[in-house]
């Protein structure tokens, strides 16, 4: 099955092998920097991000993900795992994933998802996976190459004019406050990138959706539990290049915020439906 080109020219089609640099189309001469007049130099290779969410690793998945991690390592400079790393939220599932990730030779940046919290073993899941090349973000940021990444889990609350307000019972206020807290953590992480690394390009990673467009396809009744527009506010204010999330398995691959920030729903079922040979999405910065 051939994947149709996306409306955004930057994402890369993963159905075809990535051509070597020598096979890439030549850049216009004005984009090249030459030390000697008349001798154009090769342009810098774009930084490539592979992203997927909702891989839902199980205890029985030993050996299942090795080819995935090898292929991502060959095609990208960094891999984003956008939550729901485990299927039932057990630390033993994360231990299986840890073994599979030994095939990965590039940095991995993760956020946790709702499944990872289900058995209250999320701290053990994180502990099982963290190592020198695997980084978890929860209101934190990290810089790799010339790209800064900020991440949170996110939360629900609804979108646009249907977003829940801080009103009513304490339980409802607590639900709304969780989304507010996640948005504030994201804002803080992006602000730190601005102050400490003002020249990097900023990418956001989360599990829940920041816009309605990428959950379209899911029943309207569950939209408040799939994400929240409050998560889009820091993306707009902080000039983020793109945001990656998962969670909405029957949503839509691509959308954008009100200010034009690209948002991609990279939940594994979405990528499989799009016809990608391996379930990760490639994006060039």
C-alpha cells in the first residue's frame, strides 16, 4: 500500500527506504555555504525525529520490537515515545520494553500515558527504562543537537468552547486543575529552553491531545477525556515548531493550533491506518 503525501511537506514517508545523502535533491545554491567561491558545499543534513505513541508493550512481546528500534535508529536522530509504553501499567512490561530497546542506538525521549499509570507502578516503569540514552520528560526539557524537547503527560478537559471550566463540585475542579497544572509544566519547560538555549528549535511531546483536530474520528462524547485546549496555549506562546501526542487511537494524524503550530497524533493505530510500513512517523527539523 502506497502512502499518500501529507499536506505538510516536512514529514517523511517511511514506506520507502530513506535515500542516501547523495541521492537527495540538490539545494538551490543560495542555501549552500561555500568556503571557496564557485565550490558549493553539501547542505547540513536535516535533524530527523521519529515519533510513535501507544505501543502498549506486553509481557509476551519479547523479540517483537527489535526490528522497530533498529529501523528507527537507522532513519532518525532521536525517537519520541508519546505515552502508553505499557499495555496494563505493570513494571514487568517496562522491563520487557527495556530489553527490546537495547536494539535502539539513538536517544529516546519518553512521556508516560494513562495506561502507564493504571496500576500505580508508573514510577517503577520510569525507573526500569531510564538510562543514559533514555530520557523521561514530565515538565522537563532536553536539548539534542540543535533541537530542544519539552514534555508532559497532559490531561483531559475538552476543547475550544466546550472546554470544562473551574466550576462546581470539588471533583470537577480537581479534574480541571490537573489539566491546568500540566499546561503550566509545559509552559515552564518551554520557557527554560528559551532562556537557556535561545537558538534551538522547540518540539513538544505529550500523551493527551492539545487540539480537537487530531482526535476527530473518536466519538464526540469522549473528547473531554482525550485532551485539552489548555495544552495548546504554551505551544502558541512559545513558538513551538511541532507537537507530537498519542492517546486517540481512532483520531486524525495531522492538525494545527490556532497559531499554526503543527500537531501530529502518532498513536500507533493511526500510523498503521496511514499505511506506514513500520509504526513510526518521521519529521525533519
